[in-house]
C-alpha cells in the first residue's frame, strides 16, 4: 500500500468513526421517542385528560389534575419571571456594554447552569418554611428563578438583532430614547422575545426536581396557589417508580402527554423564530 | 429638531408635543432597566444566602470536614456523611463525559467538516429535540429500557471481557453507576455537540484551506488546523456538559439504585448529590437532616458554579480570539 493510499484509508476511517457519532447520538433519541409514543398511545383516551388519578387496582383514571397543576405552576412562574427576565434582557442589550453589563451577563450565564434541584431548596426556604406548607406558589417561584437567567440571555440576543438604523431613524425624528426602546426596538423584537418566552415555558413545564418539595403533589383538583398541587412531571415520576404494572403504563401515557405539550411549545417557538428571521432579512 | 413649543395662551401646542425629548421619561426607563438587570445579581445572592442559612446548622453540628468526608449516612441515628453522594456524582459524571465527549465531537466534526451537507439540518434538528426532552422522560426510558438492556447484555459482556478489573465485577442488576452515567451521557450530548459545532464555526477558513491546498486529506487538515484551534472551545463545551451532568436529578434518581454506599464496581447501586436531595428533602423531619441536605445542595451549587464560570471564561476567550482575528 502506498503512503497516499494509507492516508486516504485513515481519512476514510475517521470519517466513518465520526459518522458513528451521529448514529450513536440518534439511536437513543429514536428509541425513546418510539417507545413513548407506542407505549403511551395505548392509554390515551379523553378521560385520561379529564379525570383524577385512580387508586391502585382501579381501572381508568387520568392526569387531569396534573395537567391543570402544570399549567398553574407555569402560569405563576411566568407571571413572576417574564417581566424580570425580559427586563434584564433589554437592560443587557441596551445598556449592557459596560462593566456592570458584562458582570450581569456572566452571572446570568453561570446561573443558567445551576442545578434545578438547588433552586428547589431555595424556594423551599423562602416560601414553604415560612408558610409552613407546600404550595403551588413555592413551585412557581422555583420555576421562575430558573427561567429568569435563560430568558435574560435569549431576550438580549433577539433585541440585539434589531437593526441600528431603525433606532437611529426614530431618535432622529425626535422620539425620546425610552419611547424608541419601547415602541420601536421592542416591538420589532417582539416575535423573537415571544420565541424566547415559549422556550423558557417549555423548559419550565418539563421540570420535576424543584417541584418535589415545593409544590409536592395532590390527588385532587387544585387551583389555589397556597395549596400543594399536582404536576404532570411529578406524576410521571411517582408512577414510574411505583411497583405496579398498571401505573407504569400510566407513566408512559403521561410522558406522551408531556412530550406533546413540550413539543407543541417548541414547534410554535420554531415557527415564530423562522418568521422573525425572514422578517429581518 | 422640533421647535420649542410654547404653552402660553394663543400659541397652539405642537401636535408632536408628546414626542418631545423628556429627560424624566428616559431617566425612569433607564432606572427601571437597571433594576431588572440588577435582579439577576439579586437572584444569585438570594440562592447563595438561602443555601447558606439553611445549611448552617449542618456545618456547625457535624463539622465541615467530617461532613464532607464522612461515609455514613443514617438519618435515623443523625449520622450524615456526604462522601457516598459526592463519589456517586463524580463517578457518574465522569462516565457521562468520557462517553459523551468523543461521540459529540465526532458528531460535530461529521456535521460541520466531513459528512454530506444535506445531513446538517436534519441532524441539528434531532439534537435540538434531544435537548428539549424533559429529564423525567429520560428517567422513564432509562428505567424501563436501558436498565434491562444493561442487565441482560452490556454488563454480562463487560464482565466476560473486562471482568478482571474491579470496575466490572459483582452482581449485575442494571441499576447503578453505569446506568446513571450512560443516561447522563445521552442527556449532555446535545449541550456538548451544539457548543462544539459553534466552536468549529469559529475556525478561520484560510487555515484549513491552506492545509488542503498543500495536499492534506480532510482528516489531516482537521488534526493539523481545526482541532488545535478549536481545542480550548471543545474543552469549554465538555466543562459545560460536565456541569449539567453533575446537577442532573430526575433521570439519575430513577436509575442509580439509591444506596448510600461507596462501591468500586460500576454495576453496583450508588447515590448522587441531587438524587438524595430529591428523595429525602420532602420527608426529612429532623432539623439536622434538612440542614445536611441543604449542605449537600450548597456543595453541588459550589461545584457547578465554579465549573460553569470556567467554561464561560474559556468560551468567551475563544470568541474574543475570533473577533481579534477578524479585525
């Protein structure tokens, strides 16, 4: 074998090896999606969405309260996190070029890597310990604390995409800075910010760890923020680690419901951001 | 500029009066933004302060060193040692990084350098999907799909071929360090892969073109120009992945076996920092027990913060280098 042939062989070998990386990454994904869909679809029915969990041994029952609970938790979290996160993002984009800005950007970036379970402990101390009871409020606060840093960074990126000429045109017409920021820059970036919000909400809806000891769980319907509440993710966890075959099936079905919810939010975000990019072009 | 409009009688106020530059409005807007921006720092401070106060009693009662290096965990007898959890966290995260880094760097190289261009978008989309799946669903899949597969096929195979190593001895139950490490590998793969793809984009094209023009094969061009240039960035990506692996809770809790002991064998059940917090926090009754769990949280917070800060600094240095190179 000549040296050139050998070198071509080595090239081919590493091309194949790196291609194996693609296969190794996609196999678990394919397996997971297929099994969640195939195992989960069997248990899907209208009553699965609308009824309370059934006790062991009883047939039927659903995760209706978990779906409502997840929406309640995400709603509380959004009410707290959206203004702060978006505001911080606008701050970073508009006034974040100095030392304070880069410090805040750095802290936001580092905070987005903080384990969610740790944030759960914080929410426990701030709310559960003071109110002496587990509550949707505590769970919502935990999710909100997780949402703010990521929301700030993604909002900043979308606001920075707004062409400088737009802002300059507005300022040249004598519009004050704050009105320019609010009515020109933010309105232009609105699609992107909504994308960021949808992604943050999707992530929060899939969180389990910080809810285990903040919003806990609930066998019944609950809409009160000061009461413990069920959530889809905690229900999946409890069903999965239970010893009952029947509950394992419910875990798969609930996982399918959660996957559909998260997938829908991500799909919306994708569609919106595609429109946004095309609009900018 | 707008003419200064007069408000005295007889002069009509300008229809654009509401658009006049108003220093008050700007000041309020700017102050408001600063408050929101500062809130990020407040949140960081709040997390640290809250973990500090909650874990306080544990450090005081148990002593810092004897808590961190104690290996007994028995809440009934008020014995709390963090070592089994720190060990389990480190072992599972190490497995995850060792498995995920080669796979995701291979994937990134294939997508951005070696493979057909048509694959880029679909595979990048698949990686995004993988990143968006909630961790409790990974746990469900791990528990009912991966654990049986490990028990039936992978662990017997490893024991037969590499059984002379203490890592692969002992009973094979599926649940344990190996299962947790592998599910973590799947979960951190999107992080490492997508950051690595971004890093590869920063490699100046002329470098690679130069190597190719001199007759290098694609792989030679990659080892000679692309990889040396991208190495700090790939290292940063691995650190980010490691940080995610250390703090990942649900999937690990469901497959690690939840036994607070230290085993040399990767087949043995263990425990990790986030997993013990997830399992025991809601039911912890003793004040010391709660404080000890919060102390574990503080340890976890400390490790991940340091790792993430390092990764950020590395990646920032890489992207700054690009900007300097472009000028």
